[in-house]
C-alpha cells in the first residue's frame, strides 16, 4: 500500500517504499554519497578507516554513513574499524543498538525493575487478601 510521508531530509512529500525512506531527490543524493563512501573505504589503505576518518575523507556526514551501516547497505565484514555509536555511551559498535557494557547495565536495570514489579504485585495480592479477609468478619 502506498504510504505518503514527509522526507526526513528535506521535508518533501513522497511515497514510502521498503527500500527508500527518503524522497527521490534525497535518495539520489544518498546514493551518490554511498558511492563515495564505498569507493573510499574499498581502497586498501582505507580498509581500516574509522567512521570519523571515512567522513573526513569523503565529506559525507557521519550520520549518513551510520545509516548505510545500519540499513546493511555498507557491509562491515571487510572493514574492521567501521561501526556506529552505541545509543547510550557512543562507543563504536558493530551490531545491535548498545555496546556490551550498556547491554549488561540495561539487563541489570531490567532485572531490578522486574523484581520491583514482582514485589509490588505480591504486596497488592497480600493487600487484596487482607481486604477480603476483613470483609468476611
Ligand atoms: Zn528529500
Ligand atoms: Zn554503550
């Protein structure tokens, strides 16, 4: 189904497709940028470039390069130093949304939260039974 939306880049209206989340014009621009990035990173001396160096070398926005990586357009397998920042601490990572440390931290936070939830539930249950107990008498 055709879905009209505003291009996140330039604000123009366009029909969203699976492969395109920006308008025709911006998509062309992105493709050009991708070509530049790809050409740059494929040179042997640039294989180990970081995202920052790639951005400097091509003039392409870091954010856009990150998008290429996230959408899988730029495959990381051949480029050991490429990656994108962890959503929490900005460490460069190569998969998922968070780095190992932040994932661990999140897990601890989650389990604390779950335990707290469990405790509240128990407390509620207990209150309920006391309530019913009182009613009976
Ligand atoms: Zn656009
Ligand atoms: Zn992190």
